[in-house]
């Protein structure tokens, strides 16, 4: 059941992410009135182990001037029960950022919940949508968009020059909201990175103070644009490790240092300790299996077959199993130059 407030619950800005379920025991939508309309929509804690969005909003609201919010705000606080355990999602739960309208996930309580959120916040116009995340590997701060639209790219580069365009996986918040307003996802580094909180807070503050979002092209020198061309998963049957042992796939313990580096063909990703032919699975943005376009096994090494740039590589096996090993990207020209 979606909980709804039209005022900020008492104690909200002082409650740590791991205890927010005591104040908000279920996914909650909060509507706060500001001086300017239409509202900005912010979603946080779609993954329970990614507290940066909640912490940034708390810092933002603590620092408000006496005049209040410069723009009205919808705030959705998502998987509070997973946050209590410090995990991405609880066993048996779907991923809260894979069940928004447009998802491939079967109908369930969570798909109904996210549909209710979207229906509520889009009864009138929205100014913009921002979904705030951490990640578990070494990645720079960057923004993601699902449309190559000038306003989306302007909103993204307000966070930084590194922008990733993707259309899979489906069912993410930003894709559902992109049908209604400019929408971005922020990736703010690891949860323990205090700079991520500051960066997200300053960005949200800037969004609330924008009079409008320009529809002009972003200058090419202000934008590094990458296109996600494949999602890479480890089959459930394949045992993995980051230390020498009996696992079938043994990754380098510094694997996540490869994130956002353009890797040449032949780059070694792992040692193979098995004779089976398929150790990773890669699917493109249409869902087509493209594993052998990007990977091959040469003797006992798993290597890249073409130049690509990975993102989201992590050393956390739980995240790898619940989501994926990584995404593969290629650099692309900004829309105005194509």
C-alpha cells in the first residue's frame, strides 16, 4: 500500500536510512508545496543499500530558507524495508527499479504500487524527474537518460559532463517518467562517499531553483555521451570468485577499476576454470543474445573481442546475482552532430 503525506513527517530529516522504516513503514509519497509550479519529482531508496538520495534530500530540507521550497516537490521513498537490512532488495521482492510502468515484470503488488505513484504525480504537469542512486563498484558520478532530447541532456549535464544513454533494462523509474517530463537517473558513487551526498544535494537544490530547462543543444565540449549496448550477466549455474580457488570464473580483485575505461579487444576479464563454453551472457538493448560479439575464451582466459567501455562492474557477488555483472558502453556523438 502506498502511503501519502502532504506535509513532511516529523523527524524525517533526522532519521538515518537504516531506521527510516520506523517513521515510514511502507513506500511513501510526500507532496510538499513550493513557491513555483509544476513540481519536481524525486525518488530515493529504490534500492535499500543506496542511501545517497535520502541523505541528500534530508540535507536539502534541513538547509531550506525561511521562505520554504522554491518549487513544489513530490518525494517518493521506496524500499524502506530493504533499507532497514542494508540490502538492495529483500528475498522474494522484485527490484524496485525494474517494476515501473513499461516493465517486463509480471503483474504484482510492486508493479501496481509504481503505477499508482506515476498516476498520482502525473495528474498535472511535472517539471522534471530525478532518481538518485549509489553503486557498489568504482564509478565516476554520472547521469543517465533514456531519450536523446535536448532538455534531458541539459538536465543530465547539470550534474556532470558524463552522461549514459540506455533503453534497457525496462521498468526503470526514469523511463516511466520520461513520457511525462525530462527525466534523469543520478549515479553518485559508493554509499560511503560523502561527496556523493553533497553532489546530489547541490544538484537537487539547483533543480528546484531552475525557472525552466533549456531546449537548446548541449555544447559538445560540455558532454561525454556513452550508449549502453549490452547488459552482462553471470549464469546462475556458474560459480564465481575474486580470489584463486575452485570457482569456474575467477575475476581479478581489482575488476571494478576497469569501469569507464575504454578497453581494447583482447583485454582479459577473468581466468576460466571450466571446460563449458558459456561463462557470461550478454544481451543488447533489444534483448538479443550478443555474448559472442563481445566475449570469447582463449585457453583459460575470458577476453573481450572488441573495444568497449564497462560500467557498474562490482566485486559484490550478491549484486551480481541480483542485477548483473556490468553494462558495456560505446562512445557516441551528441545528437546535434549526428
